[in-house]
C-alpha cells in the first residue's frame, strides 16, 4: 500500500515537505499523470519543462517521463535525485 496516503512509507520526507498551498499529487499508478490532475496543474501555470526525481527510476520515473513526453512536456531527469531498488 505504498501509493495510499496515510500508509507506512507513503509520506514525503521532511527535507522536501511541501509548504502550505503547494499542490501534492497522489499517484494512482506508476506514472504521475495517470488518473491525476497533474497535467491540468502544469498547463494552468504554463509550465513546459518538468524536473523529475523519484525512488524507483526504472519504473515510476521512466513512466512519468514517458507520460509527460507524450503530452508535449520537456523533461529533465535529476539523476542524483533518483533511486533504484535494483543495484547495478
């Protein structure tokens, strides 16, 4: 239940916790655009480039980048802000 707000291991770490008024997107799937209002939030603010970071690079980060690219966004993956559960 990692994708369910309130469950163990779901919360945002204190160092990057959003300030009051910042939107928080609860992902329903592996990508940040699936079944969320992320695209609408970005379009309303005329955002064309997104910086992507995450915990599972080979799944969630890649999926989000593909979804964003399909919608016409320019993506920058912050490699030193991504993690993997598979060691190379």
